[in-house]
C-alpha cells in the first residue's frame, strides 16, 4: 500500500474556549491533488497549520513526508497561506530570492530559476518594483512563485484562485496540473467547487471542526446521486409512473423517483410511450456545490441514503 | 543556522539601505563634525596671533631668547618679543603691535612675581605657557641637560586607584566626560536599534508573512536572525560614530587645546563591551515581545517608549552620581539589568565601581536576557498568527507558561 505523503488523524485544537478543530482526519497520497473543503470557520486553515507545524495540535497524529515534521522537511514543502503577504516595501525580485533562500535554495540557483517563472506569470517587467506597487493579482502570482520556486515535493495551497481574473485563474490551474504531472503532491483548500471538480481526485469536507465527507470525488458524487435521472429528448415527459417530480432545466428533464422505483422502470415506461424521443438518459449526480450545501446545512439530497 | 544568517543579512541590508537609516546614522556624526568645525573656526579665527612682549628687568632672559615650537603651541605658535623697557612695550601694546607683555621685575628671583599687561583679553593658555617655558629655560641653563629638561617639563600627575582599574590623568578634564558621551551614544544607538527590531517584528505581522516564515524556519531562527541583523546595524552605527569621533578629535586636537590630552578609557570600553551583548539581547527580547503583542507598529512604539525609559533611567540620576557615586541608589542601578550598562558608563569616571557590583550586574543582565528571549520566542509564536488582534496580558502569560498558541 502506498505511504501517504501527508496524514492527519483525529486532530483537535482549541483556542481558549473556542474549539476550532474537533476531529479531522485525512490522508494525501503521492502525486494527487487533494481538495480540502469546508465553509468559513470550519477549521480547514487551522488543520493545515497543524499539519505544517505552525500550530501544535491538542490531540491527534500528524505525519508529513514520511514522519513527524522537522526543520529539514520545511525545505520540501511549498505553502501558499490563506493570509497572503509579502514585504510590501521591498522590491519583487529580491523578496522572491530571499524567500527561496529560506527554503534552502542558493542565491545563484534562485536567480537562475526566477526569470522563467517571472516571465510565465507576466511579472518579469515588474521585478524591480516594490511589492506594494503591484496589483493584488500580481502579488498573488508572486506568491505562487514563492510557493513553487524551490520545487517542493508537497504543495499546500490555501484558496489559490482568490483574487485572480479568469485568465490568471486558468494560468494557475495549468501550473497546478503541471506540478501534479511532475509528481508533486498538492493539498488545495478552496471554496470554488468547480475548481475542485476540475482538479481534485479526492476531497475531505470539513464542517464545524470535523471531517464530514472524505473520499474520491466520483464516489462521493455517486453516493449522493440517489433516485433521480436526467433526460434529454423530445416528447411528453410528465406523469410518468413512479416519478415524484419532473422539472425542466435548460432543456433537460430532471425526474425525482419515488421509493421503490428505479431508473430502469422509468426508462421502460418512457420507451413504451408514443412520440417520445430520448437523446440522453443518465442517473443524475449532484454537483459538488449541491453536496457542499446539503452537507453543511445539515440537509441531505432527498433520496440520499 | 544557515537560515539565521540569511535572515540576519536580509534585515541588515533592508535597514541599512533605507534613506531614513542613512540620514539617522550620519546625522549625528555630521552634527559632531559641524560642531567641531564651528569650534575650530571660532578658536582659530578668534585667536590673537600677535606677538607677546616681555621686559626683562631682572636680566634673566638672556641665554635663551627663542624657543622651538612644541605640540602645545598648536598650529600657530605665538612670537615672543623682547623690549628694552616698559615704555616701549606699552607703546607697542597701545599701537596693537603686540597683544600683551610681561614684566619680569628686578627682584624676580626673590619675589617670583611676574606682571602681565594686556589690553582687552588675556592671551590664550598656550601663549602664556610659551613664555613660561622661556623663563624656565633661562632659569635652568646652569643645570645638567637631563635635569633641566625634567624641570622644564614640570609635573604630570596621574591619580590611580589602588586596584589599578581607575585612573585620572592631569592632561585633560575632557577625559571625565568621555564615559558620559559613550553612555549617551549607547542609549541613542541601542534604543534606535530596538525601535528597528520592533518594526521588523510588526512588519511580519502587518505584511502577513509570518506563516511563510513559520513553514521555512524555526521561530528562534527568525527572531534570532532579526536580532543579529539589527545588532550588526547597531554596531555599524557605533562604528561610524566612533570613526567620525576619532577622526574629528584627531583633527580637532590640532586646534583645540582641551582635546590634546584626550585618551580613551580602554578598561571601561572593555567592561561595557561585556555588558553590550546581554543588554542588547534584553532590549531585543522586550521589543520582540511587544511587537508580537500589538497589531501595528504605532501601538508598539508607545509601549516601547515606556520600556526605553527603563534603560535610560540612569540619566535622571546624574546629579546623584556626581554627588554620591557610591550611594545605595547608584549600586542598585549598577546591578539592575536594564540600567547596569548606562550606570557603569556614567559612574566610571566619578568613582571606582566595586568589582562585585559589576559581576552581579553582568550576571543579572545575562540571566534576564536569556529569560526574556526565551519568553519572547513563545509570545512571538502565539502573537504573530493573531492577525489584527492584540494579544492581551492573560494570553501572553499563558503563552509564556505553556508555549501554547491559543
């Protein structure tokens, strides 16, 4: 069995009387993009901070890069925190070189690698500007460089797309995919579900300090699929036996099935009708957005067991 | 260790490249140079260069009538002119040809009286000593050369304490004030470094860089590197000051009599060097703790201002040091960690500070510094992740006690 690159087990952490994390567990495997989801204040950032040894956990186990966190491992980790920050009154290039040196890179190597990154993220012409003179999006991209310049094995990125326009969002998405293709392991915390669906193979959903959903994205979606079908076609799709509700959405029909009725039963009933032309028939899977909202609000999709 | 030096170098260059640093550091030496130049200009321009006359009614000043210039004469030795009688000398004085004249009466050898007649101002000290040397040279012509030379040189008294640590030379009264100036420079330089350190810590908070730092190195490496970089800044400032002052004094001594006998109190400098590192670490620890507790630099500066008072307190007791340099208050301030450095500097030229006081002072300041830096590292770890939140006293004490972040 593959050893996880990062593992947290039954973590808990309190700040005074406030219980920030109650029971969070997940494992991140080599080469995967792992999504850490949850509403604001759920405990995602605190869990990441504990995983990276910024905070000490009150309870629980943590293993990063094959064991307990130590100083040498810090050079093998790239972290883009939720609370972004660079030295505002310093120039961009020396700032990035300084941060790379703190990750164990020599000054010469940092200087060698930096121009390519600056050019790729369209910051090369701004390298002698002070950080405070850069736009928010530029600062965000600069931090992406600071996270990746030392070529870390484990990349932890907290809300990597916040503040980016669509062009730069696509650019960062591509970079994340490239990092994965290069064999790096990525933990991504975000609220943007379409990014999670597009990038992550597995997720953990944290709510009120607990892991409430954990596993592969497809399996989770499938488990929430329940008794519903989506149909594209022409004809009369109303009053089908065993269908509780049929509604049209963007030209497609979505049918919620009564208990005891299966998709096969609906398909047969429709096939028996005259004047029906079916172009697409599939078991309806909810979006991660829906799953997120249902789970966080304590509601389940109607037919989810 | 490598990262500690990276941070130290970064902090050093970040501060020393700032215009405010260059201005702040160079302002004092430039001010010193300006004062020195002003003094020299006033002294040289105000110096009366005219000769001094003498009327030798005693018939003593015959064998030696001219003297080679000495260091004491400065760059413009005054000329000594002999007059046959007082009427001629008086005429020369009235016409402004000479600035003053001496009258050596006929009974000088028994009365030892000498008259100095001047018009407006008494001739400067070096001019008077030049005439004095002329008289001595003539009085000692019959003595063996070495005895004559010794008699002409006069006495040179040095008062030295029994243990040899303290000595006061007769050369210059300025020596008494040297430790005071050193104490003053220390206060300015070290306290300004403390202010930089406070800024360096709150900068991390304001710039939201602390998480990246925390995942790159230990908090000890981070604050240690910052403190080390800023100590180098302080030493740079001290170095610039010292070099400027030494050059200034060397040049100034050519023109200003009071500076010629100036000597550096090496034993005191060595003692203060021993106190410098722990005192700096103590200030650094305090500033790191303050910087970690507040949300922005301005808040921190208010607290830091109050803490700085703890270090500059001895200045308020200068009168006590002058009147009773071995009083219980002086002893307490010598051994108290925040005041020991400055108190030693201020007391040094006024008394022989008992060795036990300095040893106890050094031990206490070292122990305090270690405890403060240790506590500061814990407060730093807790406070730095509280963006936009001030750390209250209760949380701070919990952080020190348990090392927890929350």
